[in-house]
């Protein structure tokens, strides 16, 4: 996940530095946040670090606003929506 975030960030921030943020909206999908389960996307401590980094570098928006943010004009900085693909109790 860290590699994915770095890759997305590098691509997005590269375009942002070039002045092109008009369509920079990233949607991240986590499966599960759990301290020990093998199938989880990450553990709670790392997820907290992800959220802190995202908050410092992106506008965190609700998923329902992602399409509008991507197509509604220029953004002041890249935006990210965070989703979960299931409804386990740990989410």
C-alpha cells in the first residue's frame, strides 16, 4: 500500500506542480483495517499514518463528491476519497 500511495502521489503531485490539478481526484479503496488479519489492507496504526499523510497532502472529500470535484473546475490541490469495499465490523 505504501508503494501504491507513493506512486499515486508522485504522479498526482507531478501534475500538480506543473499547475494541472483540474482533474486530480484519487479514490482509495481499503478492504479491512485490522491489527492481525492477513486479508486486511493495513493495521490501525498504519491506517492512522495514511490518514495523516493524506490530510497533509490532499483535500479529503466524501466519495459522493469525487466525480463533481474531478469535473467541476480547478482544484486548489489534489483530492482523495477513501472507501471500503465491505461492511465488516472493524470498518
